[in-house]
C-alpha cells in the first residue's frame, strides 16, 4: 500500500500566488530526484487553511525524500510563506 505525508498550514492570501509557484518548483525537484511521488494534492479547507497531501509509492521512497529535504533549496523558501504548519505520515488502508 502507498503512504502519505499530510501537511496542514495557513498561507496569507497575498502570498498565495508565490506560494503556489514555489510549491510547484519543490514538487518538480522532489520528483526529479526521488521517484515515487505519485500525487500532491492541495486543498483549501472551509476555515481558510490548507491540507497538502503527498502520496508516495512506498515508505522507503518517502523516507528517502524526507531525509534529503535539507538539500532542496525550495523547501525552506516554500514553507517560509506558511504559518501554523503541522505534518503527519500515514499509510493508505483503503482506496477506491
């Protein structure tokens, strides 16, 4: 089964366009250097926060990418535009 890393955070509306550009660049770099990222889904929730879930083929692939996060210059640039960030890892147990 696949695994996910789910983030929640807020982004100032004035920073959203720049955040989306930086996030796209980060996703591109991760995919180039760490295969296995199958989807990255960003959802704006009704309270104005965001849920950002990255789906990985395996725990090993996700772990390798997370271990290398400090080598991606886009990561701190992207996250600098967020506040109240939290992250959780999980395993997909049912997908239809």
